[in-house]
């Protein structure tokens, strides 16, 4: 499957996960996230797609460390690096670099370092283009591998 279709598919999956928080397939615990990711990644591999796991405060996997542990424990798939989620989670380039080998997909956006009151609205509607905000974009990009799929 072409890389762009993979990126689109992963974006749709992540959006569906965020809005379907009451569905049984959304991770309810770290162990459940590992099982769900492993099963979904196996299914996706049959179509030439590498599944990606994102993290954010409103999701089943809420932080970068849990996302890394979940992907490693699942034994397949990759970790998504959404720059907005990284920064809003209180993380930076050094945190992302700790498991850069797992990043297969990066969503690049920028914004102010101070989080707005409505973080959901920011996440869905108010993202700035890379370079138009205050996020340490150059540091983050330096740690990503050459084979990472990017979305802006």
C-alpha cells in the first residue's frame, strides 16, 4: 500500500479512537491496549499497513511512556508522534528521542507553548503549521528516522 494511503488510514483510525471513547475496543487499561494493538497490528499487516499507536490525555493511552511500553509489549506496530500531543503532555524532543526507533508516523503541527483552555478544540481545529508557533520543531525533527511518514 502506498505510504500516503497508510498515513490516511492511520489518521482515520486515530480520529475514530478519539471520538469513540465509550466503545469496547478502545483501550480501558494498559494490558487491554497491548492486546488491542497486537490484534489490530496483525490485521493491518495483512494489508501491508503498519498500525500506529497515539497517546493523548483524552485517549486510552495517555502518555508517551505508556505508548512506548504498549508497542514494545504488543511486539508489533509503531508509535505515532503527534507533536501537539507530545508538547501538551509536558514532553519534549528528548522524551520523543528515547523511543525514536518506534516512531513510524509523525503528525507535525505547531502552536503556542501555553495550552489553551479548550485542548480538544485546539487538537481538532486550532493547529498551526510547523514553524508558525513555539514548539521545538527542529529538535523534534532531528530525532526522527528517514523512514518516518509525515503528515502536516
